[in-house]
C-alpha cells in the first residue's frame, strides 16, 4: 500500500470516530444512560466484526499473538469507558479537548520508543492541533472538574496507546482477523464494567436502543480498527496520531449539521487551524518524495 492510500485510510478512520459524539448525544437525549450506550456499542460492534471474521474461514492464531492483540484491544474499551465517564462530570467541549490530547501524547510516546525527537513538521503540527483544539472546543469557557479531567486525560492516553500499538503489532495478520481479536479485548473490558444485564434489557430494545447501538458499533468498532489496521503499518506512529486529529473537526461539524448547535467565529477558526495542522506534515512529506525519487534515479545511473 502506498503512503497516500494509507493516509486516506487512517483519515477516514479518524473521521468515523468523530461521528460518535453526535450519535451518543442523540442516545442520551432519548433517555439511555452510559451503560446502555457503551455496553451495546461494544456488544453489537463485536457481533458485526465476528460475522466478518467468520467469512475469512480461519480465526486461528498463535496463542501469543492472539493474547497480545486482545491486550491491545483492551485500550479501545478503556478509551470509551473513560471518555463516557468524563462526560458525566464535565461539559462535552472540555471532554473532547481532554481526549484530543492524544495528538501530542502520541508524538511523545513515539519519540520515547524511537529515542529521537519529533521532526520539525510533526512538532509544529502538534502545536497547531493543540491550539486549534482549544478554540474549536471552546473549552476555555467551561469550568474544570478534577475527576472528569482525570478521566478525560486517561482516555487520551488509552487512545494514544491503541493508535500506536495497532500499527506496530502483528502486521502480518489479516486486517479483519486482527481487528476481531483486538475488539474481543475491548468487549471483555466493557462487559466487566457494564455487565450485559445492565443494557440487554427488554425495555431498552423497546425504546429503540438498537438504532443507536448499530451505528455506534459500525463507526467505533468496525470502520476505525479495520482502516487503522490497514493504513497505520505504512505510516510513522507520529503521523497516525496527527491524522487522528480529524476526529475533532468532524465531531464539531456533525454537531452543527445534525444537532443544530451554534459555533462561534473562534471555533471555526480553530477547525481551520486543526485542518492545517493535519495536512501540514503530509504536505511537507509530499515535497520530499520527488526529491527522494530523483536521488534514487541518480544513484542508479
């Protein structure tokens, strides 16, 4: 897979995550609590990826590899759990900016793992993303709650780990099979925190929980893991983290178009800054690629 296609896959995966907050708000508005929303999301999402995995006709995997993928998948479960816990005590704008810290956290983790400083484009991109996130979420206008803040930052760290690990581990395993084992880990964690008896109830289904659970499962557990698993191995960990920043402007735009929320001028400016931060390192990389190709041709001649 070439770099452009890998970039597109990761970008679409991040956009899929951005749709979730709007669906969750609609579910909350319909009277469902966090247990029903998060639990059903993972349960039905896992069922969908399980059906896809069955079509591969071979779910067998070396025990060590399977256990590693399941462990990585736990981070996807903890991300959703911690984020929904954060939303209970802080405003949505604060929660999203806390989760959004995964952008620079991912760059820092990548630097520690590779034992080298971030490149100049990645560093500048991280600065733009953080500044744009503050403006786009309007978090500066909301009070902070210590418990909610810690949950939000925990979700950011967990999401960073998931993004980085998905591109570094078991890249030889087919994408669907890899996603199935990772989502199994996420499901196990969520089922411990939210036992099925708390959300798989007759009353919830009579009220239409399934119509929120299915799209949540699709946009949270099917599309992003598959797209990240396919594209992330062909990109640097820092690039994956920065591309994941597309989640925030998507969440904001969906809230305007679907929920009818109003955005201030500063929030629109923040979205523009974020988009610049996402595509700046991609643009710099595209400028370098022709130079590399010319150098290789010169070396061959």
